């Protein structure tokens, strides 16, 4: 890179410093040229600012033989400046969340994963810059990253990669302002100068009579943070209160939560125990960091509890304890207050459970960002909260950036490139008719970006979590594709993301049995793993629904079911054997799939720690051969579930268990194997002679036999009656707990269960009066 070009870049970075904006430099070329140019640029920057800046360098792997490490060595050898230098690998990006750097160097030759790009770019402060070390521009689209390799499933190879996302990524680098795209091989340069107008810094307006110590407020950087601290003071006055804080990335919401907790802890009367939760422990490290800073500033002594990785897990003061709990555990934790950070990464139903467990709660979330669909959180959670919450509700939006200026060009590039701010189409009226369509993904990524935005925008609002990786997956993976419902006006109202699976050969099937987990192929792999006698199901080909969502304005109108019917019709015509889906098992979702003729075949052995849900797998067979195997696996699945409800699934929601046990398949008549003693005790129980506890072993066998029947063969029981059998007889809950789980009066539960068992016993033709 010429000295003259370097000086132009440094001048543009200096302009960024004046305007508190970031710049980006993309160096495309050979390994040696990239390293030399990057080192030259960093040295010139250090000379211009006359201090040692902080720098984060990210590589795919620290393997000494890797291209990334080789390039890192070249870079360090060419660098003459002293820096606060840190190197991490892409898998460790969560460890720098909340940290801030002057310079970020990303090696995108070996890895370009959108989730990581979203996290890492946001660590750079205004006045800093990002360097992308990229392949030669002429061959960039032919480069293969680790992320792309993971998208290749049998029988696909590298030549099958679509590279739609990569092409769009490069185009966005050319289109946006503040980005130097430099081809070191041809010396061609692409750069669009930003406007360079800095927003006037507003004067901080502190409250005249704060409740929190003034030292807490002095740590605030924006008036938004001051308003948030004032709102948190309300928890000292109110017995019940819910505070909801939303903000885009880089607005200091996690920091203000830590400051607010320090203020509450120091100002509260008596003990002050708080539960903090988030999708992961990493998400709350900034919160804990500012909590510690504030306590130190106030002269409050504290003890810190860390986990095995050195992450803060709890802070203990003289007043009480502020501790992290996994989201599901937080819903049952004992404390005076809960603080939920990055709430968009937690399902709405679990957020509402957490809310019900606490009189005082703070829910904070990114409005747009890589963690999840903050807009979906805002629309869906707040709507539910307004309906269900009886406590006063405060809502606060934080808009002032802390790390960089409001008009930062790199933020604009990031949000556009990763579709973080995608929105669905505006619907003026309910559509009269819709058309089922195949998505032309190449056109979406190259020409019709408005349609791609509408499609992704539906997920952003409908799902609690929407990752940038999903955008790249659908644009790169050869086995991923999309379907949609479109109105006559042209608006997309239903979005379906699909993956082709199956068709595995014997070698791969045997590897799965030995513990290998091939990329993709979720439905075939689980079938082979859990039902080895039916392993040949993996040879059958089907479509897995990765995601399906309906426009938020049109939910509960039947559009999702209509789309599924059209999809299954198309799949059948294409010769597919099955259509399947995996998801977090809730009553609403299970009901949707089951009413559309999808059959449960699996539930995970443990809950997802972030969502608190068990994962379920459902399949709709389309061919006769697939139907035989789905029937067999469903029978095996129900048998396994029935025998695990007392142990593995003792905490499974009874409504979920009830839906999982419904099936059009099953035995035609009840098959009971009772000893003479069991038969006699069961007869005495239904006759009212002995208590439930005397005959519970025989009752359990009877109830299991009932649920092994096909749904059409069962004695007619209503929902509450089935749920009581599951809660009491299969999960072994206490009488009061079983009644609560089913919404049934505890005073009547014993007589109700006896009556239900008597009907089952009589239905077996074994009742003797």
C-alpha cells in the first residue's frame, strides 16, 4: 500500500475522531500484502494520535499451521508500534462483549460468520477503526470459510455453495460510506466519504434531589442513562413495579443496570437480594463490571463469586447478594427483585413466568442487534405484559449512543448488511387471498432486496430470537431454500425457511450410530440415534422446516396452516418422504403442529438453559414407507416418554406431555399385564375400599396402557382428566401440586382421579362390581 493512500486513510480516520465516528478498511490481497498493509496502517495511526491504542486481533484458530496464525506472525513482525494488543479466536468472541477497543483487526479469509461480525464490530469506539483482512477481491467469492464448510452436508460439495450472501456482503462494503475497500493486487480503491456532521453533545441534566448517591449519577454518560437511573429509584418507593428498557446496541443499558443495582443496594432498607438473568452468563458481565465500579466508588466492600472461566457469577455485600441464575431457574428463584438483561434472547412465555415470580422486575433488551429479535420482544412481550401484569409498568427507550456518534456510518453498514433492522411489509387490511410461492433467493440477494427484507422482517418480529447467521445460511447453503405466502398486493405474509435432509448412505448411518453427528440432517440423525431398529429412515429424503412465521398483524388467521398444507402438497409432488420440524416445546406450538398432522417422535432429555424449554421433533409422513416408520417411532417415543415422566420429565408441563401423548397411531385395545395382587388392589381402589397409595403401581400400568392406545381408540376423557392422570399417576406429583398443575380444585382431586381410573378399568372390560 502506498504511503499516499495510507495518509488518505489516516486523514479519514482523523475525521472520524473529530466526529466520534468509526471507519473501516478492507484489505484484499495476498497473505503477505495484507499483513504488511495492516501493520503500516496501524503504525501510521499510532504516530498520528501519539499514544498506545488498544487493539483486538481476531483469527479463526491459534493452530500454528493455520493461515491465520501465519498472517498474524507476519503482521506482528512488520509492526513497529507498542500497542495494548489482544488476540482471540472467533469462538471466543463472547469473552469481549462489553469491552471497547480503538482498533479491531478481523481475519475474514478463514472465517466470516455474521454473528461474530455483529459482536466484534460493536466493540470499536468512535474515533477507532476496523480492518478486515480479506482474500483478493477478484477471487473473494470463491474463497471458502469454516462457516461455509459447516453448511455442506452430504451429498453436497464446495462447488455447490451459492455464495449469495458473500456477494451481497462485498457489495455492501462498496455501497456504504466510511469504508475503504482496497484491492492490494490492482491498487484499486473504493471509498465513499461520510457526511461528517457530529451531533451536538447534550448537557447532562442530573436530578436535583436524587435518592441514589450522587456518585452513582456521576458515572452516567448520557441523559438516557440518567433517566434510567431515576426510573430504577422507583423500586425503593413501590411495592410492585415492572421497568422495561429497550435500546440499540452501544447505548449503555447493561452498564446502567449495574449502576442502578449499586444504587438500590446502597439505598435499600434491610436486606437486598436480587436475581440477575440473561441468555448466558457472558451477557451480564458488563452489568457486574459496572456494579463493582459503582460499589468501589461508594466505598462499599463486596465479595465476588466467579465461575470456572473467571466470569463473575455473584456479588455479596453487607446488605445482600446479587446473583446470576439461568433463565429457567430465575422463574423459580427466591429474591426481592429480578433484572433480565438481553431479554429478547429469552422466550416470551418464560419471561412472563419470571415476571410472575417477582413483584419487582427490570426487563432490558436490545431493540435491534445480533443477540435476538428485539423488535419481536418489544411487540410480543410488551403486549402480553400489558394484558397480564397488574403491577405499575414503566417503559424507557435509550437512544443516545455511548461508544460512537448517532450518525456512525459503520453502524449503518452493519445493520444493513446483517439485516438487523429488517421490517415486514406494512399491511393495511387483511388479505382476501394469498399465493404460495418459491423464493428466488439469487434475485433476493442481488436485485430484490426489498423482498429479502420483508421475509427476514417477519422473523424479526415473530420470533424471540433471529440470528444474522440465518441470513447467511439461507444465502449460502445449497440445501437451504425458502417458501412464502404473498398477498395479491405483493406483500409477503408468511415466511418458511427449509432444509433438505436425508438420503444418507450406510457408512454415514453407521457413523451416526457410533456417535458421529453429521452437519444438518437433524431429523435423520435423531431417528437413527434414538431408534436404531428404524435407522433406514435416514435413507428417506425430506424437508425440515427450519423456521416458519406469519406476519405479526395476521397471526391466528390460519395462514400458517395454509402454508404448511401447500408446502406438504409440493413436497409430496417432489417425491419427498416427509416434512419435519424441531422447536422448543410449548403448548401453543405443539398444538399448531399436531393439528396440522405432524407426529411427535422425539423430545430432548434436558431443557435448553436459556429458553427453559424441552426441544421437540415432529414429522409428517408423505410416503407410505415413511408412514410405517413414523408410526413405529411414534409408538416407541410414547412408550419412552410414559416410562420417563416419573424421572427425566417429572417437571414437564402437563399440557405439553398431554399433546406429546396424542397420536393417530397406537394399539387398538388396552393391553394390561397385572399380577393377581395388582388386579385385586385395583378393583378395591375403584370400589372405594382402599386409597390411591395402596394401588398406585397397578393404576400406573392402567394409565400407561390408556395412553398407548391410538387417540381414536381411547375412552373419552376431557383435557383436565387426562392432565390429572399425567400429573398424579405418571409424574408422581403430590395431590395439591397435581391439582395446581391442571387448574383443578385440590379438594376434589382425589375423588376425580378415582372416578377416572374406574372408567378406564371398566373400559378394559375387567371391572367386576
